[in-house]
C-alpha cells in the first residue's frame, strides 16, 4: 500500500516581501503627510528584517500601516511579521525593526501535532526540524487534516507543500 504525505511549513516568499516594501516606498514618496520627512522603509533580505524610520510616533504608525497594507495585498501573512518596540534613533527620530519569522518553533510544532492527533484520524505527524511531515494511507485523511488546520486561526501562517 502506498503511503501519502505532505509537509506543514511556515514560510514567507521574500520576493513578495521585497515587492511589497518597494510599493510602500513608492507610496511613501507620494504621500503629502510625509513631505519633507526623513521617513524610510528598508528591507534587508539576508537578515530577513525590515527597518522603519519615522519623525514621530504618529508617522511611525502611518508607516507601519502602509507597510502592512502593501504586504497584505501581496499575500504576505501579517502573522509572519514581528514588530519590535520602537527605539530612539538619531536627532529624535524613531526606528522600528520588523522581523520576518520563518519556520515552525518546537512549541508550535508540538501544539500542531497535538491538534492533528486530536482529530482521531489515522495519520502520523512527525516534527522534522522546522517543518512537520504528516503521512497516512488515505488521501482523504490528509485532506481532512489540511481543511481542519486551515479553519483554525493559528498564531503563525501555515503552508502545505510536498503533497504526495
């Protein structure tokens, strides 16, 4: 009998993040309320980090709103962004770093496998590093697991890949 499987991962398409940041920068350049402002958005692909710089708290909130809107339109889940607390930068400006979270942490993986086992289906869920492999003899059981996990409002974005 063939064994079917799929992987549960939490990944972000960095190209989409890059595109969203570029669109946010274009909007920032065109907005009247940011005229003569030193506000900026920078994306560091290697460190998976976005840096926001704004004149004051009001403009920082507007900047995060612009970024969140642009990323949401590019199908980047906002659950994968960790907004750190703003810190003072040069000459009274505020700087805020936004981390892009990728991979499933051990605690979250254990919570997911517990949810899958609680369904009562004949499936096996194994934690493999930063992903979870779910396997079963029946494809219908795997599809039921995917449907159930999509219906949950989990704290991290879940992607399903390698469906075999």
